């Protein structure tokens, strides 16, 4: 399992929260991964939204589509309102 997969798994436990409410270590890991992929995060995005974006990116990176990631491509170019 790679770093992005580990981060996604960790984020799933917080999916109903906002990024700003995450534990510091998880926020730092998310920021590093977001920077690596060119994602700009304000901290006000929902964890669920960002997790779906990261799942889509992981699918793009590996070329492997996990069953729970099949619908995440729709979030690739959306801004959360």
C-alpha cells in the first residue's frame, strides 16, 4: 500500500468533518499529498470531498480502479461549494 492509499484510509474515519478539524499529523500528511498533486486546499473543504479527489488521483496514478473508487472521477474537476 502506498502513502496516498494510507492517507485515504486514515481520512475515511473523519469523512464528516472539515479539514481544519483534523488531527495535526493528518493535516500535515494531507497538505504534503495535496501539494504533490497540485491541489489547493483552504482547510474548509469537507474531508469526504477531498478523500474522493485523492481516490481519483490514486486511480489516475496507478491505473488501477478499486471498486469503491469507480464513481470518484466525477469529483476530479469540481470545486466544493
